[in-house]
C-alpha cells in the first residue's frame, strides 16, 4: 500500500479532494475550532519549481502514523510521521501566543529585561504536541508571575555570559538543497545525484549531519575558481539549467546550445593542460626545512590523498612520503607536525615465529605488518603509539580469521583454495578462479587447480587516466595530480 504521494517534487499545492480529506480529519481529531473558514493555499518561492505533481502528502489523512507504527521500520515511521504532521498542520489555524516583557531596574543605570510567552490557542501546534504527556511542560520557565508597575522583586543572582559571533553553520542536506534552489542550480530530480557525487568523490564528508569540506575538495574548488571561474559561477550554471529546460520543452535546439558551450570550454582545457604545472595542480606548499637532513619539506595532494614530502626528485636521495592523519589539513599542518609523520614505519619487534612487526599508514588506513602480511588497525589504535603486545593481539586475530578462510593449501605451492564472499575459489596470489559447481573444494587435487588457473583468463589491466594523456609532458603531469 502506498502511504505517500510522489516524493520527487518541490510542489506545495494540494489536490481539492486531499484538502477535503485533511479538513475532515482536523474536525474529527482536533475540533472544528482549529479549521480556518477557507482552506489555506501556498505558492512556491523557487523560480525553478517543477510542479507537475502535488506536494508530498499522505495518500489518506485518515492513516494516522501511530496506527501503522508496528508495520513500519523506525526510519519509515519517522519519515511518515513527519510528512503526515506537516500536511495536517498546514491546513489548520495559526497558533496564538501571549507574550509579556518586563523591564527591571537595579539602581539608576542598570536595566534588565525579562520576556515570557505562553500558548493561548495552540492551533496547528496541537499536531506536534500530541506526544507530550503534559502540553504545558514546554512552557515551564517561560511564564512570568503577575506583576504591575512599581513592584519590587528580589535579586537572587546575576550571571555574566560572554558571547562570540560565529560564522554561518555548515550546510546540512536540507540547507544545501534550499540554497541550490535559491541559486537555480539543479532540479528536484538531480539534487540527490549532486550530493552523492560530492560525497563519492570525497570532496565533502558528512559529520554530525553537516557537510565538511575535505582537503581534496578545497583543492578542486581552488583550482576551478582560479582557472575555470566562468564555469563554476552560479549564474552560468543557473543559466545553463534554464537553457536545458528550454530544450526539454522544445523551445531551443540542443546541438547549437552544446556547441556554444563546448568550443570555448575545450579551448580553455587545452590551454590549461599546456600551461598549468603539476605543482600548481596539486597545490604544493613548502613548510620549511628538516633540521636533521636539510631537505625541503612540502605538503601536497597525492594520488591517494594529501601527503607530506621530504626532499625533491632532484636530490641524490629519493624523496620520502608520509600520509596526513585524518584530523590534519593541508592548509594548517605545521613543519613540526609534518616531520612527526616520518616516524613511520615504526618497528615494534617480532612475532613468536620471528617475523618482524611494524606499523605504518597506507592507502586504506593504518595497519600492522608482520612478515609480508598486513592487518588493519581497529578504531582507537594509533600507529604512532600502538604497543607490540596490542599489535600481536591483532596479528593473532588475523591468523585465526585467515585459518578459517583456508579450505586447502598445498605443500611447496602458493596455490590455495579459499572461502570467499561469493563462494569457494582457487588462487595462486595472482589469478583467481571459482571452484566448479560439480567439484567439492576439499577434494580437488593440486593438478586440477593448476589446470583451472591456467585456463582462467588473465586479469584485465586497470585503465590508468594518466597513460591516455601521456602524449606530452604537461599532460601526464596534470593527470597524475
């Protein structure tokens, strides 16, 4: 059963039969006194609203959230409860509040003000107060006692509080969509794609329901605003959206429109490809000189994220690299903090079998290495401070998991039969092949494994972005950024 109407819309209009259904529910549940004489109507403030559908509303106002709660998941219930309450409230009368302000004088030059308000008639607020055991509970602390001019009150305490102005808060998903609407960027059907793309490319991360820009996000933004300002301008994007809408309505031809955009855009790309150096693209920043070696220390964006580099490619000794810690940022990291990153890898000791144990940070995060095997650190483990004992605990856990994964191994051979996510498979460390359905993995001979691996196709080489552009030095440099 469909509980709500089509959800990919920014319309605020309701159908006449839906309004009648809602008004009947209000009269039955909240009383006729909460019904306005005429049903309220609303108009969207967005110039790009696509109102081919109704507003998001319950298919029937009579389907009350609490009555179907047992049949919904927690998330489904919360969402339906939100939609239902908002829909019902929008067709009720406004709330009436009583507000009182009192000026209190202490001495000749000190004046304090106290304000309080109470709800005289809840109106639409009644929809949101149903879950409260005591509807007056939220008013406690805001109600002032009866006073008349000239009354004396007893001073109990004075609290001095320092207040600092704060920058505008980071975007939430809702506030970002609202801002996109205001600038005319995107459409209801594309807002989710815009946000998911920003997150998939790791330009932003969602922390406490607010978007925080990442180092790579800042670098991409800085690069585009410096070299492609015309194309990241709000007005350009909004104008392009309008023109594409005109194409969809048959008012404009798409070929001339795209040609008008593509030709200067391609020329700009070619010009920047030839003239922008790799250092500019990765936005390398010099932090200082290592006092021990005298080598230059820089921070820049690497292939897999922000890195600190000690030395240059022109030095006799190869440059050293270290990844930044999750809480560090490229534009604020200091020389001292950068140098501490080169304390990795740390040698911790040996396993009981004599394998060297060390810790480091790799592409997929911090890890412990023993012999030629790797174990990811768990949350709370720090590669800079982890002890040998803790590392050996992780190694032991990893060995148990690995042992449970192995179905068969063959003495003198690298070939193993393992349990995988999609069933048992044979591997030699380079190629993988599924165990045939008519074979029992515990009974397969080494010779059969060798034959199956030999018949398996070679792994396809991963396409490298940089290789395709390596026709000139400047192109390959930029693509490796």
